[in-house]
């Protein structure tokens, strides 16, 4: 499952690494959007397959941030 940005912003922190087990609702990325910190929760249980962004990256709406393998 691809986790995509819903709005433009900047990656402030990445809370997981490739290979980590994640649970539904767990915060996986923190974005700064419109001067506010916006946590991105994991939509399902699974394993982080790939992290496609780095801290400091600017992201656009629809950009893939991370891939979760269910």
C-alpha cells in the first residue's frame, strides 16, 4: 500500500525504517504543512517496504512517501 501526501509540505521526521513492523494508526511520518505539524498515521498493519522521502524533503499532494507491505 502506498502512503501518499495529502497536501504540500516538508518532511520533519520519519518515525520508522524499512523493515519495521507497523500497526494501524501508528504515526509514521510528520509533515509540516501551513506552519503546522501534521502526523501521517499508518492506515493498516504491515511492514515498511520502502521509505521514499528523507527529512527535509518538500512533498507535493499525491507524492508517495512510503510503501507498506500488508
